[in-house]
C-alpha cells in the first residue's frame, strides 16, 4: 500500500500542474480575444490625421483668421548645395471655392521644384491638400520660405502669408572681411621704422 501512495502524489501533482497550465492558456486566449475585439471596435485612423502627424504649423504672418492653415515637414536636414524636399499640407477650415499657394525662397535659398500649387476647386473642409516643394540652400544659415495661400470663397478672396523656417548646414555663420577683424583679434601693433 505504501508504494501506491508514493506513486499517487507525483501523479496527482503532475495532473494539478497540467490543469493549471491549461487554464492559464485559456485565460490568455480569452484576454487576447477581448483585446482584439476592443481594438477592432476602435475607429481606424483617418488618412488625413496620419498625413499631418509629423507636420508642424507654419508661422502665420499677422492675425489668424481660421479659414486656412499650412503645415510642413522637412524630409531631411538641409545641406548646403543639396536639394531637400519639404512636404506641405494646406488645410481648408471652411468651405472654399478654390485654394492655391505660391512659395518664395528667402535670400540664400533656391526653389527648384514646386514653387506653385495648382488651384484646387471646392476642397473638402479639414482634408489636407498635399504638395512637395524642393529647395536648395546656397550657404549655411537660418532661412525662411514664404508661402502665400490664396483662398477664394463665395463671400471673398483672401491671401494668407506663412513662413517655413529651416536651418542649413551649421546654421548662422560669422563671416569676417579683411576690413573687420574677427572677434578677439587685437589691433595690429604699430611697427617701428
């Protein structure tokens, strides 16, 4: 009889352990199924929200009227002499008959592609109108691309100005000319005759 009792305990322990492991597996499946149902019930991300996720608002000149917004994203860090793409989104905030934009480079920049958007008729409110602008920095420095967005509605035609800042190369550089000594340089000593 003692032999049977000794064999019973390891077998019983193994049975309890297997039952517990089987129960844990089912609990995990129930939990993962519930999580899957919750995520499926969530509204899928709006394509316009995804497009704007990495963009920042361009600085607006003057008071914001809320009829149109402009956002942008630099694809790469600007390097002197190399083209860089700027993704732009024009977002109508009210019903418009048409909208278009023109981009002007500041001193030290060159626009090589995308200087003007085509006019878009009756753009949907809140849906971004995307455009790509290619610029080439001519030297190190802090620069601005000016954007003028023309928004026409039944009531009026307005133009809004925005600025897109960017830093090329090392940013602001200190240049010296032969007439102006560099900072810290002393006045040349007078030479004796």
